[in-house]
C-alpha cells in the first residue's frame, strides 16, 4: 500500500464527482454516512441537498465532517481519499456562484425529481448548498501485479 501525495489526492477528487459524506449528530449520538455528488475546486468540496437528516446533522455539528472518494478496479487495485474538514452552508453571493453547478448535479442524480414539471420552482430554491472546507487530506493506493520486482516473503511461498 502506498500513500498518495496531496497532488495525487486532489487529482482523484478532481476526476470524480461521487463520494460518501460522514457527519455526526450530538443529540442523536449517531454517525450518518450518505452518498453525495460533489464538485471540487478552490480547495473545497461543494455539494447540495434538500432538508433532511444529513442537513440537520451538518448544521448541528458542522466541524469534523469527512468525505471518502474511491476508485476501485478490484480488491487488489484501488485508490481512496479521505477529506476531513468543516461544513459551511453557503448563502448570499457564495450560494449564487455555486447554484448553477448544484442544479446541474441535482438534475443528474437523486434530486432530479426537482425538475419534474409538477414540482414548484420554489423547491429548487430550497436546495441547501454547502461546502466542506478542507482541513486534512489523505489518500492511499494499492496496485498489485504478478510481475513482482521482489520475491514474496517466506510466509507466502508455497
């Protein structure tokens, strides 16, 4: 297993747009992990959601959230990045800047029902847009091949 550099972690985040967000509710004393779609730019992860458990958890405990993003070929060949940081709910000009990208992600994902003609336009305006402000980034990768430059340890030899 190998450590990814910060540049390698950022490249993986840039190539992907789906991950698993982990947050915590102090009142429930419960961890919540949920898949999200995101954009990575300007040193932050941007995502959106409608009101629900995820947003309640993020608002009640905005510090210490995390995101995991993976690229998995198989059990022996994979890369994974963990992002740790704090949640910030965007408002005003920051929200306006991210709104178009948030709606594009929503239209392709689980929130696509917001674009149904029977759903009022005000539903799109209730979309919560947030940022995970990165404090720590780490990544690992595993690449294994039968073409080995070193011999197997004695414990693994037949």
